[in-house]
């Protein structure tokens, strides 16, 4: 008798084959119609000539994971969330020779004696977020190495010298005033 009452409810539920045909307006295939949704497809390196496009092939860099320090309780002692991303600058075929030369000149303090540029991240408690952060840091480092700083003109140097001189005079004036105030206090007693 109970099954007789449930029959209208069961027929009102949609079939599973009808559910597979449904696509939301905000599904990935609708938002990005020309992109492949398969994450395992190999990615081609964009060719920008001599400039760095921001693309870092993951298979060409060494990514290692280790235990992170900091807060997290027992969890921090059991998972490897700290990420080290490193690559050998001179043998990186995904960078042009001009870019490699600029990296070796401008980032020489961040390159170890073996010629590896090493970036570490343990900002979050998630391994994948730390990996993304390390790759972003690496991108920023490479882009910053490629930026040429403008030459400082004589007028700019003169303005900076005058500002420094004025600040020094004001500092000495405040010092003198403070000294006189202290001296006046001593004379009154």
C-alpha cells in the first residue's frame, strides 16, 4: 500500500539520462568554448622572440616538497606543503639566451653556486597553493630581471642632493632646539 502512494513521487523525479544532457550557462565548456578541458594535454611553449612570455613549463623545472615550519599543529608535521621550485638557468631551453644573460646579471644573489635559481614558498597550508605561489614568484623574478632601470639624470641627482641637505639641516636644527631646551631646564634648577 505504501508503494502505491510513492509511485507518483518516483515518476516525477527526472531520469539520470536526462540529467547528463543538462548544461549550465556557466559550465566550463560554455565559458571557455575554444579551450580544452583536458588538463593532461601537453602545452606548447608560446614564442615571443626574445621576450619572456610568462610561460614556465612545469616539466622543465624541479619541484620538491618538504615539511613546512610555522603554525598548523600536528598537521604541519605530517604533510609536505613547503614547495621549492628550481631550474638551472644556463641549461633552460625555454628561455632565450638574452633572457638567461639578464637573469644571470640581475639575479646573481638568488642563484646558488651550482647555477640554480631557487624559489621557496610555504605561505599557505596547501601544497598546490604554495606551488602556484612559487611559480608566481619565479615569474615575477624573471620579469623584474628583464626590466631596464632608467638612467638617473644630473638634474635628478641635484634635486636628491638638495633634499638630503635640507633634511640634514632640519635634523640638526631640531637637535639644537632640543639641546637648548635641556640646557634651559638645568639652568633653572
